[in-house]
C-alpha cells in the first residue's frame, strides 16, 4: 500500500447494525431514488429519509444568502474564524442543505469552524455549469465577507465532491486565490463511467439507472463527458490544494476516488486517501449512529485543523 493511502477495516464492529442499515438503504434509497420515480418525487423522498439525523450540541444553525443563493450556516460555539463551504451530493438532481445537516453540523463541532452549506441550482432545471457558477460566486462572497483564502476549505460528497473539484479548477482558471484544502467524500470524478466498481456485496445506494439519468439531465449533450469541466479526473491537477478523500469499498464510484488520488499524488498534490472496507457511498451521513461515520468525520476534522492558516 502506498504511503498516501490508508485502508481502514472495521472487523466486527457494529456488524449487525451495519447489515440492517445496508438492507434498509437498498430498499429505501436504491429502490426508490431512481427511474422511473420523477426527480421532484426523488427530492421529497431524500428529504423524508434525512428528517431524523444526529445534530451535536454546541452548534447553531441559521439560514442565510450567499451570492444570491440560499444557504445554511452551522457555527460552533468556539469557531475560530475559519469556514468550510460545503457542497451537498445528490447526483446534481436532488439534495439540499437540509438533507446534509448531520455531516455539516458534526464537521462544525469537530473542526470548530463555520460551515456554509450552499443551496446551489440543480438539474434538470439548471444543468451544467449552473452549479459550478453558484459555487464559484459563493466562494468569492466568502472572500468579500472577510474570510481569507487560507481560512477556507471547500468540500462535499458525491456530486458535491465533483463540484468542489471543478469549482477549484475554475477558480484557478480565473486566476483567483485557491482555498486552503479540499475535503472529498466519495467524489464523482469521471462522467464517462469508465472503470465503475462492482463490489461483491453490492452497492446499497447507487442504482445504475439513476447514475445514467443524472448524466443525461446534468451534462450538456454537446459537451464530451471527459471534458475536465465535467470530469476533473481529466484535468491538470498540479497546484491544487491539499485534499483528503474518503471512500467506501462497497460502492460503484470507488475507483473514481482511487484514480483521482493516484493522479493527484503523481501531480505533486498533498493527497490522503482513506478506503473504508465494508462501507458504502457517503456513509459519513450516519454520524451519531455508526462509529465508523464518527471516526471518518473526526479524521476529516483533524485534516481541516492540520491545514489551519
């Protein structure tokens, strides 16, 4: 195993609970959030599935606006003037700040910083590059509010991980200062669908038809799927901020993370890749329920603190 890669095995820790959660997700998420369920109904279903989530004490939540888009702020009582711009997942079709409160609140508490969860525009109403434009504008708005680039981390899960990467690449293309670090949970890095993983235990969340639907509705038909603006795996990565990538071994998108980490490492980026054996896509959402989710977010918080200005 290479030095920038850590493989984390859980053994029998909470094995029964993990089996129950895996089965529930297969039925309630993979079974319902996919075609032919209409996208508006998918959005309602995800909101329903995330109504109950762990929100730690000592964190306040408020609604706001950032660059003309709604957002939610999670602020720790001992916040030290640093910010995480969090970009939620959901295949660019579903999801919102209120579906990712568990991750955001736990990161705010553990890393002692302000987390801004951006409600960026979604497809099919607003295909690429609307979400990227919203995220770039939000980052610039944070700078205007007084956060210095070295005080900002950009991060997200799944499509939000993709958005974190393409936003940073766009900042670089515009000659703007880059954030201090990138925090990526199971990011989508390759919209061509090359080298998808087929885990022996199966992926309990991501239905292939849903991923195909997302590509069709989000990606402009005239733009090649290996365009770096869509698929950061094909971009020049040298000079990007330090990044932490966390991925489960039992997910279809596992190789997107592995390939990104290898390319970033070869480009001289300070990258850490954590591979969680037996875990599924964005398992960090189970904070407060699964110990492995708590451990992953604790590691993410340590990564953020290690890159304090």
